[in-house]
C-alpha cells in the first residue's frame, strides 16, 4: 500500500483538457428515423401512444423493467399509462414500489449495473423532489466521474403540469430545475407522436433521461389540446434529443413573431395564432416546439427568430429559469436581426398552483393572454 501511495504522489497532475470531453455517453439515435405518420394511421390519444411505446419496448427487450407507484397490477398507473402491461409481461417486470421516490430513482443505478434497463415512473412531478438527491448525485455524474466507463442508463417518466384543479401538490412545473442538472437529458413533448418517438429514443440512450409528460395533454380533454392526439408513428420511429420542430410557419409579408415553447405551451400558442388570424392577422405567428429542453435546439430557434425578427418564449413555469435562459441566448445571438425585445411569458410567480379552478386559470398562461402579448410584440 505504501508503494501505491508513493506512486500516486509521484504521478503527474491530470490534464485539464480532460474536462472538455463529452458529459454524455454517445447515443445511437442521431437522426429522426421511422414513419411519423403512417398511411392509413388513426388518431391516437397521447396516453395510448405512451402505453404502446412501452409495450413495444418491453416485447423486444426482456431486460426492461417498469416500476413505480401504482404502475403494476390491474391499475396500470393513475393515468392508465401502463394499463395491461403487468398482465402482459408479468409482475416480475412490471411492479409497484413503496411511496419512496429516493428508492425509485436510486435503484435504477443498481438495476442498470446488473444489465437491466429500468424505466421508472414518478406519479407526479411534485413527488420527484425526494429523488433529486439520487438523480443529481448518482445518475447524472456516473458517466463523467468514471471517465466514460459507467454510464447510468435509466428512463424516468414524470407526469407534469397543471390540469383539472390538481392543486398545489399535483400541478407543479419543475423543468428549470431539471434542465440545470448536467449529465441528464430532459424531454417535454407536446404531441402523442413526439412522446412515442422520444420514449423510444430515451430507452436507446445510455444516459439518464427524464421524460416530462403533461397530464393535461394525455387525453386531449382540455379545450385547445385536441391536436395532442396524432396519428401514431410506427414502431421504429425515434427522435434525436436536441431536435426541435416548426409546428406553425409564419407566412405574412408584414411583421411576424416566433413563439418558442414546449409541452402545453405549444397548444396555447396554436390557439393564440388562430385568434390572431380570426382578428384579421393571419400568418403572423411562427411556433417552434423544442420537444426536448436538455439539450435544446438552439440552432433551429436562432434560425427562425432571425427570419421573424421577433421572439416570445412561452412556458408554464413562472417566467425565469429555463425560458429566460433561452431568451438570453436569443437576445445575444440574434441582436442585430431583432426588431423588438425578446419577451418571456409564464405563469404567475407563486409558490404553488391553487386548487380552485378559477384561481388555477388566473395563474396559468392562456391563449387569450398570449394573443394580447403577441399583439403588443407585433406592434413594435
């Protein structure tokens, strides 16, 4: 032992250039593949597309385990997002856990080390906090601290967002916290097709991935969210992380504005654009759906903002955090092409979402609020 100690003391200091290496293990998904809208496909609810993605993954990969609160047995999740999977793949592969998020998240490290591919569910985003220590301290750092030897492979599915008077303990938006954990990836899709494609990509990714699934989009029951129900992609459909999508292109010859958003915000933006069109302002709104927020597609955003010359970043969180970081990048990189200050719109800056439905609506963004904001931006 003394010889080992002396050899270590005599060794050269590490080269700081080692710190410039990738913080992510290489992923095999580098481009969008598969058929997004197969011919003859039927419109399918977002929650069903997630269920079908899990079923296809588990059928093809016997090493996959799916577990979390209430996902096993006959219930199949509080949103039925895992319905029938325990019956199809056995209680050994699909099972319930105690109400102990630190265990749910932390156990994925050991599961992955044995060769399993864990996919775990946190019942609501509000419940992820006890598991953040494991996510931050163990999963996110494993690849970096081992110099690429031990990536921690895990997928965390997390229903998120305010919907239907869920109240202060079931309605939180927490993506800014997650986007600041280096070493994990974070998806936040707005459409069923994107959720299915990103779940497939998350499974194939050797890094820890959090998939945020807005529960208000699962069933398309909320007015204005009907578009979340899409034709279901085929089994091979995957989407690379960090690849956004132009959902609506601005076509007007006069001033236009690019709305950069994700999740529920995409549907508020679509509604707001339709309202402006009804008011005699067609084609003046462009919408970029980020689809993933760690990493996010800054190249696409900067390209579209440079075209539109105006930008509004929309989030369900209070304005700040991730949305403000996007706005800051746009303000700096697109400074010479901007005709108006970059705006950020989010919910009221409160500690929690109220239970009362009237108060909930007052706190959150809406299509009407956004339309008014966009009119002001276009008036510059």
